[in-house]
C-alpha cells in the first residue's frame, strides 16, 4: 500500500507519529537499512497505539546477507539503551533486534520473507482497511482493548468475532472486498 512505502506520512500525524518520525529520521534507520527493504508496521502507523507501543520494523534478509545485516545493526544501533539481538535465523528464520531511543522501543524483525509478505505488514494493511471502513467507535474500542493488555490482532478478532487463532483469522480478510468488510462492520455496529 502506497501510504506505507515511506515514513513521510508520520510528519502530519498525531503526536506519537511526529515523535516517531523525529526519532526514526535522527537515527537514520531507514537509510541505514535500505538494502533490506524496511517497513514500519504495527499500531503507530495506524494511530491505534497506546503509551507503551513500540516502533516495529520488518526487513528482509537471506542467509547470504545475515552476517552483513547483523554487523550493520550492531555498529549502527548497539549504543542505544537495552540493545539486544535475538538470533533465531537458523531455526525460526528470524532475527529480532530491540533497543530504546528517547523512551520509545524499536523492534526490528528480519526474516527471509519479503517485507510486504510478512505477517506484520499484512496484518497492518488489513487493519488499515478495516479502520478506514469502520466508524470511530470501532477504533476507540480497539484502543480500549489494547489498554487492557490485549494485543492488536486479538483485539480486532474479538471485535469482529473471529474464531480460532486471531492472527490467522485476520489474514482471511485479505481475500475480502471492501464491500464485504463494510457489511461485517455494519453488523458489528448493531451489536455493540
């Protein structure tokens, strides 16, 4: 989705988005990681973040670029608070990097999947479509559930009354047309 191709939209967003933009540009993270096709995903781009929400970034790497990627990450970001690399690339095909800048945690997920094919990106696009079609009450309810400690995908699944694993069930919405999603949301507004 074109809106999320770069982080410029954050400059015109809510306060957390503006702060996020400032942090991300000051540490030059998207320029540093440009060869790994980074995308900001999660709640902050969707304006459904809560106080403790972090900045999630997905990247794509391969076995050939894994060491280079880790070296770039270490040299660029290890100076930040709570820096950590969890390397599970051989087993689960993912490397997770965490660090904190100006009180906001940044979490990078690097895998062999194309960035736009990761569940993090796919969930965000689905949630964006749903929020665009829903009324403001739906968005407020998602934020309320998140404040109660419910993660984003389970919050959407709960409101949409999805069965089974919330992460998988939400991916089914990729197949739906906007009209079909709107029909589901119209039913939601009658029962809430």
